[in-house]
């Protein structure tokens, strides 16, 4: 039984993008993104590739598609962290070690040719996108922009020499869960500070608001493991993707004496609608079912929360977390907060104090080349 590896060009993206839809067609939990969005992200003219490059590979076993992988060099990451790391991403594969080994060999060979000395992943294609490998809780649909994969993926990745480098955690909360007494006391004290105001994002003036968010986000996350600052073009792409689903009640900017100090953005879990679409907007019946699913969405994901360093140690993060929970339940019955680095003890303590519980774990792997 032969395995053939083919490098995929921009003109042949369809096979690469379509493969997981066939692989997961009978899985009750996996949700595929719109194929057009994935193609837009992978095309060489996407904003991300102004500071990076990639090679796409597909495996064929006995002439049939059997797996895919992307090898990524993120120049912005390596410059920011003073490292020489490449990434693998968009990894999907049948349960066959011969196929997965051939895919990783192709990706690693290409990365070595770029002068890379270590590889990390999965990253699709960075920490600002879909990131990590699900390693537990396979019996639930993922939240929007979070990965889902078969349990055997971990074995395939570890079999070729990858080791865990970091875990990312997701937390879950329903409107019935309660704040701890300690959380409420600390938060109340912080809320009494002078000059604090909270407002929703002005969705009619998204360009200006997006720049405020980008500046806080880049400063707030600057020291986080694996972080890469968002460029203006990347932020514009993100706004373009989210503007149709962001609701004002899922947004907040906290200001101190009129100066933006922190923010959060939560979005409805659009995966309920995407599950019906099966990657395409072409089929009218699927679109109708997706619209119906959209109207019934009662869960959300907190995708971004940040506080500028100069405003830390004032409890602003606690105020923001309380705000989204208190006001979000008017719209959604439950929410996922994801993701959080496993060793970010301070944030995890705050999340647990506000009634959340850990629900899922995602893993980043690394291997020397």
C-alpha cells in the first residue's frame, strides 16, 4: 500500500480544504469553517503571509486522499521572540501512522530547507487563529474558532517524536453558576474606584474601535507565551470576519478617566449554524437550516479580554469578567472562556472564583529538527 505526498499550489486549494469534510462527515461533533474563509486565509495574498510563508502537502494512499498538513514559517513570531521555530498546522489524517509519518516528513523537510531548527503546533496558522490540539472532552461540539479533532491525532503526532510544550485550557459557565463571595467582595471594592466607566463597542464605527482594541490587545498580551502582535491588516481581516456576528451586548470597553484601559469581546457560538452549512453557502436548504440554528443560539465564547499593563492591579480584569457574565446572561444561557495558558495561575484563579469550571484542554507540541 503506497503513500504519495503532493505539494499543493494555490490553484489546487480545493482538495486541501475539502479533505476534512470527507474525513469527519459522520462525526456528530466536528464543525467545518466556511470553505471560502479557509481558502482566503491560505491564499498567498492574505495579510498573514506578508510576514510568513507556507507549504501545503496532501497524502494519498492508493490514490485516495488520506491526510493534509501545512508547514509554516512565521517571520513575525521569530522576530518578536528571537527564536527560529516553524509551525505545523491544518493537520488532518486518517488513523494510519504511515500516512501521518509521511506528512510530517514532508513538512519537516520543507522547514529544514527554510533554515528552521524546531517545529511547534498545531497552529492554523498562528496563536491568533485556531490553535492547539484537543486532548480531552471529545463528546461535545467545539465553540466557535476552537479546534476539534479525533482522539487518535495525539498518538499520531507523538509517534513521530513531538512532545508537549504547553496546554491551553477552556472554561465553561452557565447562568446558574455563582460568583464566589470573595470574588464579589474584591470586585465591589475595585468598582468603587473613581473614573471607571464601561461602554459597548460602537459597531457603526468599527475601524476606530478596532484600533483601540488592537492597541490594548497587543500591549496586554505582549509577554504571553507564544503571542504575536496583530498588525493593522490582520485586525482588519478579523473585523471583516466577525462584523456580521458580533453583537453589541457581547462587547465592552472599560475606560479610566476617559482613557481605554481594558476590553472584552464575546461572540455567539456560530458553530451551530456552521454545522448546518457544511462549509458552503450554495445549498439554499442548508442556508435556511443555518438561519434557524442561528436564531436559536444560546451560548457564546469569550474570545478576547485584555487590560493595558499600566492599568493592571486595579481589578479591571475582574470588573470585565463580572460584566460579561452579569449582562451576557440576558442574551446567552452559557459561555466558554477560551483559551487560557495552563500556567497563568492568576487568571485561572479569577475565572474559577467567578463560577467557571475547566471544560476542555488543548495541547501544543514541539520537536527539534
